[in-house]
C-alpha cells in the first residue's frame, strides 16, 4: 500500500534530477548511434566515388609538393607537381618509395599514394 502511495506522490528534487539525467543520457546514446550510422553511410558513398590509383614498381609518377600547397607559398601559375620519379618499392598502406630517373638515388622517404599521379611520356 505504501508503494502505491509513493508512486503517486511527487518525487523530491533529487529523484527528479536523477530521472532527468538518465533520460538525457538515453537520448544522447540514441542520437550518437544514429549519427554513427549516418557517418558510415556517407563513408560508403565517398569510398565508392573515390578512384584508387594502383601503382606498380617502375611506374613513372609525379609527386605533389606538399610544402608549397598553402596559399601565399607559390605563385598563381607555379607547377606544384615535381618529378618525374620511378617507383622503387611498393610498401603497405598505399605507400611508395621513389627514386630519381637520372641517378637512381632514392628520393626522400616513403610517400603516400594520394600525393602521386601517373606520368605519361608521349
């Protein structure tokens, strides 16, 4: 009998605040799961559109000049691609080692494949 009376009574401020905290946490968790599902869908669409170039050893490539790509570090008509280089070694995770064409010396450290594009000789 006392339990029924307690249920009908107005909860004290501490209990009310605890209930609000639990409710807001549940809402936050549902929203985070919905946001994660949306991000996963966007990633799938983005990955479909991106065309991953595959490079092999001895391919000729140009390399993007990362240090000069920011505004003000290059002129309007400056070419930000330098090279050509030859791919010396294909590493994991879309990473490549490059070497110069003329002296077969290694050209710096590993380079991400996003900063490379194929070089075609006419």
